[in-house]
């Protein structure tokens, strides 16, 4: 565990292993520690790294009266601070969206890109979500359809772990006082259908079959002609957590074939 000062914010990160850097980006209201199953799997062959984005996990909060930082700028700052020039990037949901915007800026820089639980919207539309202020009584953040009821019933400890690791003081503070989204983030996200096709880095689009974003993921796969597409049966939005064995195996095959 360590912290870095990025863009005036205190970012927490964890890392393990050695070799080619494999950087994991978490989803909205999640945190870097959510990738623990991937750390256990990939740390024998890669330098695995995961950080908490601003307003998440154990990183600092941004000021209440200004827009949130742009998360792609944040990723660029993080990579620069660690001296990582040709990363493998893997991200779920919001993390996947950040990777797509970063890749559109840097079409051939990454060794490989793993976009999980994310895709691109139709031309003229943006994939946005309104954040409703959280009440002051809630301590464990709701997860919507990120995990299934089957997981809650059959593996309750795994379900509870996810609630606990992400419900940090930093995230609760943000959700009780939501900051406006960064206009740069919105603009670049809306333009992805026109900009992501220039990417030349190997790309895997991986998604749970139960995820509502399957159409967007398929659209991304069609837009990036050289990309690969994997859909994991009976898996939800947080496919990397609930179906970690299948997710890890699919990503491992992809990286073995494209990023060595």
C-alpha cells in the first residue's frame, strides 16, 4: 500500500509482483482492492497495480464546489508518476470507460487493453448516470445489479465483502455531496463512437451476459475491428468479482496471445 500526489490529490494504490505492469481500474463507487482475486491470479507473472480514483476508496476527496477531476487525466498522471510507458490496462465499468478515453488519446501506446463491463454509446448519445445525494444514515452502499442475488444466496461472504471494501468514508462523503461531472469527461465519452476506432493496441471486450451494457459492449467490439469479444454466461456487471475464475482465464488467454 502506498500513496501518490496526482493533480493535487492524494491517491492510494496497491501493487504486487514484478515484470510488465498490469494496471487495474475500478468502477464507480468501487475501489482498487476490489481486484484482489486478479492480484492473486496475475501477480506471479505481472507487476499488478490498482489505485483508488479520487473520491473513492482510500484516496482523497476533491473540493465540493468544483467539478470532479477528469479520470483520464488522473490515469495519465498516475502512469507518469510510476514511470509506466507501455502498460496493460484492465478496467471495469467506469474504469473501462476511462481506459477507452485514454486509448483514444494514445491509440497504440498500451501493450494491451481489457475493457470489462463497458462499451460505447450510439452516435449522439452519452453514457451518463445521475448521482442522487445519499442520506446520512446509509453506511453500506447499495450495489444495484452489479452482483446477482445468486451470489448473495450461495456465497454471502463474497457479497458482504464487496459492500464493506467500497463503503469508505471518502466515498460516503462524495455521495452525500456529489460533485458535478467534468465536462471534458462527458465530451470525450460522447465522442468515443467516432474516436475509438483509431486504437491499434490489442483490445479485449469482456462482459457478463446479464449486464445491461451488452449492446454497448458489442458496439465497441464492432467499432474496434481487431478487438476480441468474450461474454461470460450468467455473470453480472461486476463480472470480474462474481465470475473471477472465468474472467481471469479469458484475460490470461488474451494477454498470453497478444501482450508477451
